C-alpha cells in the first residue's frame, strides 16, 4: 500500500517524515484529525523492525488519539509522533531537531509525552517550539498525568457498576488489578481507601511489593483475569482481552486504565456475549489526556476544571452503556461511533 492509501484508510490529514542529518534523528508525525482542535498526542520513542512498522504504529496511534479526545469532549484532535530508535546519543540536539519539525506544523500537532519521553524532553522541545505540553507543575505545566488517569478509572468503574445493575459503592467489592505501575497503584490506593478488597499482580517484583505495601493481596499474574472478582482492571499491558482470556474471566465488569485492551475487534463481542460490562479503554483512561490538554487553554492550566472533566468520564460512560444496551451494540463500537459523530460535527 502507498502512504496515501494508508492515510485514506482512516482519513489521516497529514503525515510528515523528519530526518536530521546532524543527529541521525528519524521520526514520523501523523496528524489524524484537527476537526475539533490541534492534534494532540505523545512522542513515542521505539525501535521498530522497519519504517513500515513505524508508519503503521503512528497511523494507528494518532487515529486512536482523535477518538479518545473526542469522547472526552476536548477541543483537541488526534496526532502522534514516533521516533525510530535507538534515540540519537546527542539527546538535546535531537530533541531540538524534533522540536523544529513540530514547530513547522504551526500547532497542527502538539507534542506530549509517551513511551521513552520525560518532562525534561518536553522542556527541550519547548526551547524551540511552544507546541509541546506536559511540563512539570513547577514549570507551570500539568505535571504527572497518572493520578488523573487513576481518578478517571474510578469514575468509569462507578458507571460500570451502574450498568451492571450493582450499587455504586466500593465497600465490600473485590477488584482485581493487573499492573501496579503509576496508574495501577493509583487505582489500588483509591479502591482501598473506598473500602474495596483488592487483589493485584505485576511482572515486576518491585511493583508487586509497592502494591502489597498499599494493602493489596498479590496473586499470580497469569491467572488474575480468571480470579473471582466484581471488577477486573487491566492497568499494565494491552491485548489482555482475547478469545482465551475472555472465556476464563471471573468478573462481571472489565474497567481499567491500560491502552488497547482488546486484542481484536471481535473481543468486544465476546465480552458482550458473556454478559460482561466493558468500559472501552479509550473512554475510561482519558484522565491523563484531559489533564495535559488543559495546558492548551488560553488562560492556562486549571486544576479545578481538570477535576470536573475527569469526573465527567462517569457520565460519558453512562451514555455509552445506555446506547449500547438500546442498540444491542458493543460498548467499544458505540464509543467509537460517538467519537466519529463529534469529529464529523467539528469538521462541518
Ligand atoms: P507504568 O510503566 O508506570 O506501569 C506499568 C506496569 O505494568 C509496570 O509495573 C509493569 O511492570 C507492569 N506490566 C508490564 N507488563 C505486564 C504484564 N504483562 N502483566 C502485568 N503487569 C505488567 O505505566 P502506567 O503509566 O501505569 O500505564 C499503564 C497502562 O495505562 C499502559 O497501558 C498505558 O498505556 C496506559 N495509560 C496510562 C496513562 C497515564 O496517565 N500514565 C494514561 C492512559 C493510559
């Protein structure tokens, strides 16, 4: 397939290849949609098998950003950048080269953090372009997104409980959390504070120890999805929901912060067929995006507004669950349709 046909498949507006001879930086920026506002998305630094793999990844990720921002009701579009690793040794010069490329897009793309990027890297980008957000709180930015993502996951769990016909009360609930990193640990702490019993797993010993220290009971990571629980919260890696794991799920609800939880589109149907309430990942985990996007507000970052918007993930999911039930459709498809409707309205 040509680049143009790959762009046309999901309606990408722009793809920009960046090569900096001085540092060896190679990057691709994909702007999926600016219908609702500037295309906001992280810079991912990763070693790809080849250029085609990098292109496929940046196209997929930028499209997903459009849907996440639209469902969260943000005045942002979707975009993403990938840097083909390994990252050049002269990090400062390479970040400046990337920043100049971002600047050349005149705000159609606003860069933020993703895998391999830090707040210090955003500060380097900001030395050459205003179109990068995710600054530290000390620098007047939005700081760590993870607590906001965890808040959003809890809000989404409340809507999920309601959709499952349960009382919206964490007291005496049993929740299984896979992945105890920045988001997972935040979710665990909030659940425990609200009176839930938490079982948790992680592939990292250190993360398991942190979760146990917070009060979670540690279980086998390969079997956590099958544990009897009210809610299973994937907060580690993606593609955790597949034909095999869905058949074994021991929960009534799947609601967690990890990205790309469904291994394939049919997994949404498999969950629905088992009567399991599934909170689409790109709706429930938008808290971090809501937080960082607030830096783009003309009046600057406002923590109160962020809290309000993150809390509204609950009502957005109420709407997704209601539509899914009325239409006999999967929650994933309903959320995607909701996003596309908002993007189309924006482009008109
Ligand atoms: P993190 O790196 O802080 O934590 C991830 C944790 O998952 C680590 O402790 C790691 O050991 C564990 N893990 C990795 N592979 C695993 C596996 N196979 N099984 C169990 N545990 C595993 O990352 P994070 O910021 O907490 O993000 C977690 C997930 O949430 C990711 O999918 C991320 O894309 C998504 N997400 C994060 C944010 C955010 O604000 N940080 C926002 C939206 C989505």
